[in-house]
C-alpha cells in the first residue's frame, strides 16, 4: 500500500478515532523510512458575522489554539518513535476545507482519518469532515473505524 508513496497526512482532532488513525499511519510509515508523515489539526477561523461579541470570540479562539498546541505536543512525542521525517501543523479555517487544501498544496499521497470525530451524533457512518474529504480530496483517503 505504501509503495511509491512519499507523504502521508493524518487529520487529527484529538478524538479516539483520530488517535487510531495516527497509530495506523505510524504503522505504515514504519514500512518505509523515506515516507514523510504530517499531522494536521484545523481550528475554525473567527467569523465576524456570527460573533458580534468580539472579546468572547477572540478568547474562544485563543482557547482553541492553546488546546491545539497541547494536543500537537503530545502528537510530536508519539511521532518521536519513528525515524521518518515528520511535521505537525495547526491550520486556520474550516476543517474539511483546510484538510482538502493542505493535501492539494503539499503533494500528499494519502490522508488517514477517522470515520467519526469529536461530534456527538453517531447515526451517520461518516462525520461531516470525513464525508467532505472522501468526496473532494484528489489523493487516496484511508478511513479508520
Ligand atoms: N478540526 C479537525 N482537524 C483535523 N482533522 C479533523 C478535524 N475534525 C475532524 N477531523 C478528522 O475527521 C475525522 C472525522 O471527524 P468528523 O468531524 O467528520 O466527525 P464528527 O466530529 O463525529 O462529526 P461532525 O464534526 O460532523 O459533527 C476525525 O476522526 C479526524 O480524523
Ligand atoms: Mg467533527
């Protein structure tokens, strides 16, 4: 599966399934030291039309950013177990679109992600982010369930 691939990206939101996706990607990366592994997490941009209470919106955004940084520090520790080149990124913007665009602009061969994430409603098999990415990404997508 990893033959001829050079870059794998894990879409990470801190959910159990995204942790599983990270473990799967590490497993794949161990097959080939030349594979680069990137882990990305996206936090939505401030939307002025929705947030009329400026201070609250900024505080909320800062809290999300702080949380994302902490999550990515943990991810970096996990990534230390493999010799492959690895990077982590915190992306600004709508998660589904940010993941799609990251893959498009960074020569990504495979996106690994969970079927569901942190969202509460479990009736559908795919969450909105994985649904969007499976449909729109030009590269292959590996859904962990
Ligand atoms: N903000 C994000 N940044 C990076 N990856 C994400 C983000 N949100 C979700 N993902 C990825 O998408 C997978 C599926 O999550 P998704 O958000 O689609 O489901 P959900 O949270 O259950 O549903 P919804 O968000 O539609 O309520 C996650 O396991 C993770 O791999
Ligand atoms: Mg979600």
